[in-house]
C-alpha cells in the first residue's frame, strides 16, 4: 500500500491497531447480529434514471422513419390531404402546438 507523506514531509500517523482487528469485540460477543444496512433510492432519482434510459433509447433510434415517409408520399400522391376532413384534422393537431 502506498502512503502519502503528509504536509511538508511529515509522515502520516500510524493507526493504534491494525484494521483487521477493528470491531472484533462486538462481532465476537453477538454472533446472532443482523445487518441493518440498506439503500433507499428516492422517487426523484428513479424518475431521473427512467428519463435517462428513455433518452438513451431515443438517441439510438433513427431520426427519420422511412416507412412513415413512404406512407406520407403515397397519401400526398393520392390527394388525401386535399380532402376537407383531413385538412381539418391536420389543422386541429397543429393548433395544439400553437
């Protein structure tokens, strides 16, 4: 193990006892002790992880969906968008963003 020599060459203090003997008294006296360690992840952290995962999946997908572009081209060639009902539906969808 590499030790840091401290400030100005003053050596780092040595521990009073080796780390291998630390807390052996408590462990030897109570052999039925149960561990109470745990981790609690907040709902905000869980939501942030879900968002990060969604962004990663979205980033791996292509920006342009060729199948949808082909469908739109066929619909334009057929004249579907000249139908007043379709024009109204498209206008309603665009209006939601304005």
